[in-house]
C-alpha cells in the first residue's frame, strides 16, 4: 500500500508539502495541491483519518443520537441524515440513547465527551437538564429534530397545530364524541405526545366539547391492544379517534375490523405521519416528511460546521392534511 | 479545558510518559499508569481520539453496513449491535448502502478505504464481486449477518431450512395448493429470498406437489398489494401461502380480510420472522431473533479485533416454529 512518502515522491514535493496539500492547508498553491491530489489518486493513496484529524482538528464525522431505531419516524429521519452526510463526504456515528438505560447514561457521560464528531444531531431526544447541559458543554454545533430547547437549533413540524387540524377535520364532519389515543403511559409525557394532546384539547375546547384521553403506547400493537379494549364497550365507544401517530391509528383500525366495527361508517380515525402503511389502510392523516426533516437537519448542521457559534434557528416544516377513507360524518349526522 | 500537559504536570511525569500511559502503551509501569489515570480523572481530561488512534493504530470504532434501515429486521439487528458495542466502549459508524445507489458506490470505493474502524459488520449486504473484493482488501475483520461468503465470518439462520419447515407445517395440515409469496421482483434474486424459495420448493417436491411462485416486494404494503390481486381471483386462489417474511405474510392477511376471505378457514398463511406485529395478527411463523443475531455478530467481531486473521466461522441460530391462528387444515380436508 502506498504511503505519503510515495505520493510526495511522485508529485516531486516534500512529505510535509504533500501532507499539507491533502489536508486542505492554505499554505499550498492550488497548482501544487492538484499535482499532489493527482499523485495520490494514481497511487490509490487514502490519508489516515487519524492523522488528518490531528492536522485539521476536524473528524469529518457527525454524531446522531436517537432514543430508538426501530420506529418508522426515526428510521426515515436517519435515512435522510445519512444520505445528506454521505453527499458531503461525512461519516455518521450512531448513538442509541434509549431512555432510562445504562447505555444512555454512558453516551452522555462518556461517549459524547470523547468528541469524535464535528457536530451532533439529536432526534426526538427529550434530554433532561443534566443531559442538555452535557450536550451544550461539548462545544460542538448541535441540531435537534423534534425536541425543544431555546439553546439548540431545531427542525420540526408544529405538533400542536397538526393535532389541532386533525381534530378540526373531525369536528367539521359533525363529530362531537372524539377521543385522543396515545401518550400518558410514561411520566412525564413525551414532549411530542404532550404537544399533540394540547392541539386536540384546544380544538375540542374551542368547539365546546369535553376532551377524552385514552392512554396508549406509541406503537401499532400498543394502539391495537388499547383499541380492542376501548372499542369493544359499545356504551363508551367514541364516534371518532385522533391518534397521536399513524402507528397507533392503524392499530385502532385493525382492532375495529376485528370487532366488526366498520371504518369510517361506525368509527372515524385520523392519524399524524403519513406512515408507509397509511395508504393501504386508507388512513386520513396529517402528513409529515421525516426524511426531509433528516435532510434539513443535516444540511443545517453541515452549514455551521467549523464556523463560530451561531444563534439557534428554528426550521418548521408544514404538516399537510390528506383525507382518505378512514373519516366520515358520524352515523347520527347521516340520518 | 485540561490538556495532556496539565495531566503530566499533576502526575509529575513528562508529557510523553503521560501520553503513553493513557494510550495503553506497555512501556509504562502500572504504578505510573495509575498515577496518570488518576490525574486525568481529577482534571476531567478526555484524550483526543485522533491522537489515541495515531498512537495505538486503533479507532475504537466499528463500521456497520446495511442496505436499508427502515425495516424491522435491520433495525433489530442494529439495536443488538449497538447495545453490544456500547458495552465494550466502542463507537458505531453506520453506512447505509442501498443497492444501486451512488451512495453505495461511494461507501465501497471511498468511505471504506479510509479505514475509520477497527472492524466491520455487514448486514444482509449481498455484495457483488467488486464490493466483496473491496471488503476483503481493507484488511480489517469483517462479520456478516445474513449474506454468504466463504471468506467472511457469518451469523445467520438457515433460511432454506426455515422455509422448508414452514411449508412442511402446511403440508402436514393437508394443504397441497400452496404458493410462495415474495422475491422475484429484482434480478438476481436477493440471496435470502432465493434460499427461502429453495426450502419451499424442496418441501413441495418431496411431497410431490408443483411449486407456485407469486413475486412480491419484501414489504407489508408490497405483500398487501400483490395479495389483493392474487386472492381476489377465486379460480386461482391457493389454500395456503408461505410468505418470504412476516411483513409480506401480514400484508396478505390484511388483504384477505379486505376481501372477506377468512383466515385460516379460507386461507392459511405462514411467515418467517416473528415480527413485532405477528402476535396481533395471530400469525404462525418461524421465529428468528434478529436482535440476538446483532449481538452475536458484534461479540464475534469484538473477539477478533486486534488479533491475527482468524479462519472465518459460521454461527447458525435456530428458527423456531410458532403456531398461532393463521394456519388450519384446508376446507376440503375438514369436510
């Protein structure tokens, strides 16, 4: 394998000059840099990353912290981030910071302190005060997807507004007995769940209706199990559901079908996401594009790498209403 | 922030000795190492990873390449890998090598050559010859999850055997008109799909029945769309399906419900996976534990880091049959 000495010899420069040319130093003329880069390419020479990092103070690496990987939203965000970093020639180091685990504690107290990245993207992290302080103390740019902090740049949808619009869609169809499914299984609530419940509550209050909350894990089987129980009691069954996300909404639709409750004739369901399964379940939903959120977060981070600390920015993406066949007027309004 | 000079001063040694003590060099006495480590701990000093890497030739980082992130199997494997690496104090750098993309080409031709990792885990990669040659040329240990190569250690289930057992379960219930759903939408077939189809074909041949293949994308909506079309034609409808994976199987069950075909009375369905949705759809399946595969692959890789090239090993995990309520004798056998 070729070393820096071979590259220098072929380009007819000193080792020091070859090294400077390849690490992007400004002390080398463009002409020399080109000659060295050509020599490196011809020899198939790839500089040792450790050496480049020491010379430049840059790792060419971005850390991504997320509380879970096996959910549609997080996987989509991650793919958007990965594609963007790849385009910029940056590596992605992944930190799986599941809440309440020893692993999460080690990430914040040990891994982050190593600073093996030029910047960080935190996805749906809901950091506590200690964790937030750790994040800020590392002195690298941080961009958050979901989550909220006055000190960190953020890419997100307006969760409260999205849930408010979902609820208003059902109110416009003449529903009055509308329950919110999701959140409330953890204390405190996940920030996203709380923001969406608040949007639902506001829309209900503005229409003069009492809110009703059905706690549910944020997953398809979780929504299914809760809905089987709630929907099977005809005396208590609402005419419509606002689900905290599409996975919970789809779980509720599968439960309704199992109970022979027709959707939308006997039950309307609206979600938030536009999950990849939304179309096959004809789910009305407020669509967000998590992949685009990942791309936007990565672009925002890349633009700030190596620059002086900039003021945090907030980048809000719009959630759009898609009406499919899971929502209709309630039976009472149709007679 | 404290530097190595501060640590050296506090420990009463030279900078060179302090550096050697912290990078694990054997040229330092245990006593000195302890003094330096205590000084570093007191000052909150974390060594620059780049400097440690240059000094030790180790990156404390493992690369993970997978063709996609947003599928249950891959997310579970990744979580198993991540948890294991974290326990060993190793970082995880993720490479999303979607087939046929410019990103994948860059990963193999550029990113891997940088060698920013001590070893690699390749998950379901199906590398072509050029890519395999690149993998082997980097001279770092590689462990594969799924995939197959005589040159690389591998952690996997026996896909052919799993599909054979799934088919034999249906044959034992007296089904004869059994179709295989999945694979065949790409050329060449994905290796896993081909291995599972082969298991189905063998079981059918041994029982003297003709195989029948229904091509399908490997996804829940893909299986749904294909099954809606195939199952709606009562003249051609098989009495049972072996699905290439649980996502395709669940798509087929949802399709059957939409078409008012009762499962299992009118159609039996068996999958391979034991996906997190399998239970709520009462799916009979050959269960694999992708999280355990991720853990096993990471442990295997960690055990070989820094050692001389060892002979490739093959670690096969067993797939277990779980019978739920998606399989029953065909109507003809019950009358």
